[in-house]
């Protein structure tokens, strides 16, 4: 299925992990891919995707939480491809520790990575999408916002902000041909999580105990949900937070 033929998708935080899986899924369905990441690995990831799926790619290295950086990335994407159809706000990553053990630096880093990147990237693409009267914005939230997982209070504050902003943006642009949604995964079996599980990290055990299906989410589970919400098929779905959680929160 080539749902994204002739479309251009920006995926942030896609130099590895979940973001790379999402970028690969969209590319496999025909999308040209822009990888925005703070890591220099973005270039190698973009090159690999281009060769693997025979699509056009662009990499952008920069801290998208800082003023002006997301706008620069968006301008470069539009210059290279002439359009932006899809934005996936995947960039994030929390510093997980007891709330009173956070420092000013870890507080700022957690909010910047998860909330400010989503806000700045969304604000950068919206004028362009409104002009073309088409766009799909999908952000990565978190199931822990609902479950109250240990060590996640500050992280949940940032991801809860992503959930709230998603709903607000969706209402503002509902008549402009743009949908704005989020997916909220539980623990995802990335390489980092696999290592923690092998070391019997108590947080991983706590996550597992909360999932009725008895397993972590796979990167492919998240990528499939993002691809659906980013597609034309989801044109009447907006302002929603879709849980990818194996049943940790139901209803």
C-alpha cells in the first residue's frame, strides 16, 4: 500500500529508535522523508532510508526545542521538496527519576525535549499546511500520563502538555484540512529498553506488570498507528489521543 506517494513527511527524533521505525514505515509507503534530530546520526539514517526504500530524503541536525530551529528545518524541507504533508513530533526522551531528585537542568531538558519540540515544530508547519489546506500532524504522547507510572511525574507533565496541545491545535485548524492527533504508547521495546529488561530493572518490571497483554509494545505497533493517523484514511479523526498500550488503560 502506497498511501504516501508524492507526499513529504517530517519525522523528528528519527535518527534511531521509535522515530526511525516511523520514518521507515512512512518511506515504505512512498513518502519522502525529512529526519530532524539533535544527533549527527540523522544523516546516516536518512541515507539508509533513501537507499532502502528508493525515496527522497533530507536530514536536519539541530535542537528543535530552541527558538528558530524548527522554522529553519521546515524552510529547508520546503525548499528541497516544495511541500510538507505530514509532521510526526516524535522527538522526546525523559530523564526518569524521583521528582525531588530532579535538578534545574534535568527539569528543563525533560520539558524541552518533549513539549517545546512539539510546540515549535507544529507552529513551524501549520502556516504552510493552512496555505495548502492539507496536513497531518501526529505527536508522541505517553500512556504513563494515565497510569501514573513511578518516576514519571516530570516526564508526564511534559507529555500531558503534548496531549493538551494536540487537542487545542486540532480545534483551531479543524476547518483548514489539517488533522492533529497523538499516539500514547506504553513501554516500547527499543534497544535501550531491552538492555534494561535484561538487567531486571525494576521500572521495566513495573511496566510489564501493568500490561494485560503481557508484553511491551513493538516499534512496529507504534509506527502502524502513526501511519494510519498520518494518512488520508484518517481524514475525519482529529483531536484524539490513541493509546497503544496492550490494555493498560481501557475505555
